[in-house]
C-alpha cells in the first residue's frame, strides 16, 4: 500500500509517511538498543575493497569467504542499551503513588492496563518511556473490544477488557499533525491491532484513528479506500509521547540518538578490524634456519623453516602492533564520546570534580524530573480522559512520581566544607553550622531524615553549652 491520504465520508485527510532515511534511522536505533539486526548478523560491517566473499577461481580452487568469516567473529558491545535503561530506571526507582476511588477502574485497568500478562501500570509506563527515548516519539492508543456486549454482559470481564498499547514510528504507516501541533490522525497495519485478542491477516489493511473535519473522533479499518469496523468515540484515545523537540512542527520529534548510532557502528567496525588483525597476524612464529629433526618437540606449530647461509639462532618473529594500539585508543575515545553525548551516570562519575561535572549532574537530574512530570500528565490523560470512552466514572485519578533523585556530586560539595572543619580555624558554632549544611547535602532526597539529624545536632550542641556552666568558674587571686 502506498497512499498519501485517507478518504472518510467523502473527505480526504492528508497523511505523512516515513521517508526511507527515517526508516533506516528507526531500524538502526532499534538494532543499537537490542543488539539485533546488522549488529547481530554483521551487515553493519564495512567490507574491504579486496575482501573476498568466497567462491571458486578459474582453476577450480575454493576461495574462502573472508568477509563472512569476519562477520562471524564480530562482537557488538552494547553501550547504548544500558545507558537508556539507566535513564529510565532511575525514574522508577521509587514506587509511584496512584489513587482512584473506583473499584472497577482500579481492578480492570490500573492494575493491568495492557494485554501483556502481569504487566503493571509502572511496567507499562517504563516500557513506553524507553521506546520514546529510543525513537524520539511513540504513539499510544487506549483501545477497547470492538465486540458489543450483549444485554446483561459484564463489561469488566476479560472478554471486554479495555487496554492500552503503543505503536512505534517504525511500526506506524503514517500520521498527521494539525495546524495547532496536535496529532489528529494515526494509521498503522491492521496486523498490529489486537482489539479482539487476535492478529489480523497480513494484508494491506490499516487501522485508522482520526479526528474528523467536523470535530468527531472515530476509528476504523481502511482497505483500498473502503471503511469497515467503524466506531465513534467521545474523545480521541490516541496520544503522541515525545522525548525531543521537533525540528519540523508538522512532523513528530526525532530521536536524540541518531548521531550515537553512527558512533556505535564506528565502534563495531573498529573493534572488528582489531579482532581480524589480531586473529590473522598477531601470533608470533618460530623462524628456524635449517631442518628440524622429527623427534624435536617445539610445543609450537607456528614454525617457519628456511635454508639460509651461515648459522642463525632460532628466534620468534612477530608482526608490528602499533596499528592495533591506535585502534584500541580510538575505540576508547569513541566509547567515552558515546557516554558523554548521552550524559550517562558512568560519564559523570569519572569526570574531574568541578563546575562541569556539577552542571552535567544537574542536567541529568533536571531531565529525570521532566520525564517524570511528562509521565504523570500522560497517565492522567490515559485514565481521566481516554478511558472514559469505554468506562463511565466520575472519580478523579491521581498519580505521583517521586522526584527525589540522588546527586552524583555530593562529595564535590562536601569536600570544601570538610576542609573548613579540618583547618582548625573555625569556632565551634561555625562547625555546627557547617555540619548542618553537610547533613542537608547528604540527605537532599530525604528532607525528613535531614531535619531529624539536625534536631539531634542542635540538642547535642545545647547540652554541651549547658555543661560548660554546671560548675562555677574558679577565679584565681
């Protein structure tokens, strides 16, 4: 199917599809995160101009497939995936607080919002954010069974369960952004849609969710300009979750990490060149002038025998390794660059103490807070707006993501304060005040604990001052 518009009720609605470059970018990002695709089968390795792909020469001799052999030996070191997981995992390190005074909503949706067995709301939100960071944007749909329950049927049964799922830009066929910057149309292959718990046949049919020109919300199956399975809704149960700023207001946000894909490929290739050179050339061999008697065991099959003039002592010969050392340094540089670009915990931890490190850590924490706030807003919409297409309720759903994230630079802040104490130039009152500052820094994510410790400190300080006057001073004559 190759269409640039959806026709509904005689009206044409424009649809934007992926460019070939965007498709390659999305696939590359997915492969980089999971270690699949070209990183698994070796297709991301660049072939040397004279590297044989195997075959038979004119004399009938078999030519080894050196390129395939190098693919088989290649190893992908996944640096990107753990970095993404660490960014997302930090937001879910503390359990979220969710509340709604409606048993039906809580039991039928909040506890398990998806068809994935046992997936909680937190796990679903975590998976959603991971994909949003990976692709830059994801589409979220809150769907319900297309089967109309018979009179008296229990809408809360598994057969009529309401559920949420996400569609990545790689999976989506197309979308449209209105003049106000909001998503007003989404189309993806019907085979993705599991509205009745079944996977549709692999055909060209699309599942469409759209806002009509007269302000209605509808979903339907679209095949060769034919509309079936039409269903109107009270609100638009599709959300666009973006993790980046759009470079084009009419297109969804792209991933922040497209450049990192190029670095990952470069690391993969350079590592392969190193391993290939090492495998082929970096084993020393024993060079011997003359013929070795058969009863001499050299414990080394890598020997080279030659007949030369004079007498030369046997010696091991090894190829130069300077180029391999250069490759290793380049890999280390690119790994450091990848971690730096992603502002990873590892990168911040190894930075030298100073303003740059503090700023990097501050940026990391600020991003986590923004991600948590965006998830709160998204989850609020998911339940209080989208879910009301399928379940009637008046109670308000609330959710809170704990945003007390630990700083990686506390030691940098404590060190100068400790220096003041160790200097011996501070009075006892100043030392107590500095101690209170140090408590605030250490327990910045637990204000209650900080207050409790400072109260103990104040009590101890007060007792010491009182003890100083329990005995009257002795006045010497």
